[in-house]
C-alpha cells in the first residue's frame, strides 16, 4: 500500500525539521490565550492534569493515525483517502479538511493581523500610558480598512513561505521560528515570575482544586486537548506525506505533543502572574485577554520601569505573531498540496489561488466586526460562522473518520510497517496504540463532537 517517496513532491530534510514543522502546526494562538482561559475557568492545576491525560490518550493516537495515513499515501488529505480507501465514503473527511483549512486560515488571518498591529503599536510605544484599551481595540477592529491591511500582510508572509516549497520554505522557516518562539516564551515566563502577583498566579496554576472537577470541566479539557494539536483538519496528514522512510512516527508525534503542551502550560506562567499582579482582574476569554486586559496589566505592573514594560509587551506580541504564522503555514499547505497533487499545478500558482481565496474570505470576516456587523445568521457574523463550522463540525468529524479508518479498516500489516519503519524499529506499546485508536479515540472524539453541538 505504501508508495514511493520519490514523487517529486519534496520532503522534509531532517528529523528536527519534521518535529519543528509539525509542532509549529499545532502551536498557535489558542495555546497562548485559549489554554490559559480554559485553565482559569476550570480549576487551575486540576484542569491541566486532566488535559495532559487527554493529550496522551486521545490526541496523540489521532495524531499518529494522521501521520500513518500521510506517509503511507504520500499524498494530501484528499489524496490520502483516494489512495488508501478509494471506495470508502470516509473520503468526505478529506474534503472537509480542505474546507476547514480554508475557513480557519481566513478567520485566523484576521486575528493574526490584530497581533501584527499590536506588535507595531508595542514597538512604537503606542500602548503605554493611561488608555481605555477596550476602546482602542474596538476602534481598531471596527475600522473598515486598517485590519484588512494587516490581514493581507500576514497572508502575504504566509504565502511567501509556502510558495518556496517544503524544504526551502516550510522546514527552513519552521526551524527558524519555532526556536525563536520557544526562547521568547521562556524569557517572558521568567520575567513574569518577578511580577508582584507571581506567587498567587503560580499557586493557582500549580495547586489542583479537584472540587471543581465537574463533567463540564472534563469535556472542556477533552475538547482543548483535541483542538490544541490541530488533529482532524488534515494538516498533519499533509505534512506526514513529506516524511521520509526513516522518520520515526511515534517518537515524532510524542515530541510534537510535548512541545505543544510545554508552550500551552508555559503561557500560563506568563498570563497568570501578569493578571494576578493587578487587583480586580481575572483571566478573560479570547481576544479580550490579549488585546484589552494584558496591555493594561503591562502598564500597571511596569509603571515604575516603563522600559521593561516596553520590552515585555513587544516580545509578547511578537510571540503571538510567530505562533500565528507557524499555524497559518500548515493551514495554507493543506489546500496548496491538494491543488498541486490533484490538478498538476505548480506550487507557486496553487499557493496564489489559496492566498487569493483566503484573502477574500478574510476580508469578509474582518468586515463582520465593522461595516458588516449587522449582517448575521442565527446571531453570528461571518467570522463567528467560519469558526463555528470548522471547529464544531469539520475538525471533530475529520478526527473521527481518521481514527475509525486506521483503527478498524486500514490493514494492520501496513500500520505495523509504518510504526516500525518496515521492521527496523522495535514495536513499543503497539497493543496500547491499537486499543486507543480503535476505542478510546473514536469514542472521545464523538463525545467532544456531540458536546460541541449541544452548546
């Protein structure tokens, strides 16, 4: 069933490139603002412990399943289904992945554009002083053209990297950006530990409160573990199609999970000491935390040493840009690989099409915060609809199809060959993986899917 890797599609050059590119796909804005928000709302350290368990027993098996499908087929997320299960109705999951990638990149680029703007504001010292940061943010996002300029800049940067190819583009810049991201997040965490509220913030983060362990908290941890690693949308399948025969799938997946989890948890070591340093504040949800609460926190905390506030703020928003970019590259690559494989387009031409489509859809998402704000369906604008459909339908259905296929349909001889690199690696915990991929992962993903639909 496995095909030759000498297909002219390109491949990752090194094992480190595989890990950093795949980790970059997983690490995104959700690690830095959504994860601390979930931790803050669901019992602190107790939530983290449950989250780690779900990463290990739910997300990791699905990630390995995606890696299996990608390398076994050497094709994009649709092509993988055509090669491995040409007559299966599960091929719909491949097309859902293409759709989800386009929708996610479209609205994600809007938020990434916001981080670009705030990076510029921080470096220009425009976020200093006593300001109404809620009004600053609202004025910016409702502007009919300024956010569009930034989302276009972000998409052009993503396009430039993807168009350069797998090894010279995606791998090269992942190897540059991921270490930068990790260094910045460690520097910020160490700096935050010196803030006035560091002790209270770290206590909340590290001392479990199991009295808050409710079914809703467990479901939130399960959903965060699934969505944090970008499983089900097809980017990991696409990246795995560029893996060489020597790539160790299981150890690579473990490394990606470890890096993603470290970034998410370390972001808590930045956010909680910062928020606890100013009385009366709590961890807010989503954009409010990053663009309204934290600028206020930075100014209040570093009021006696403005230069440190300038450095801290600038590094923080640069961190967000890097996290957004590593994820957007993988989302762009889903559709770019599909077009190059299925329609024999050049990579540069395919990338132009994907960028143009996402730019048009991204503009619509951006305008839904401003001139198009009154145009809603069921109370949701374009941005919210894209987020809702991709996160609550496409991703869980894709993850469910992948885990069912690898666990129940894909020939186990091929699964063993991929996991052992055709007998050159020892079989470690194969029975455990088989049990998790057949039973735990499909059941867990189904529970998350149903829960998301009911909320």
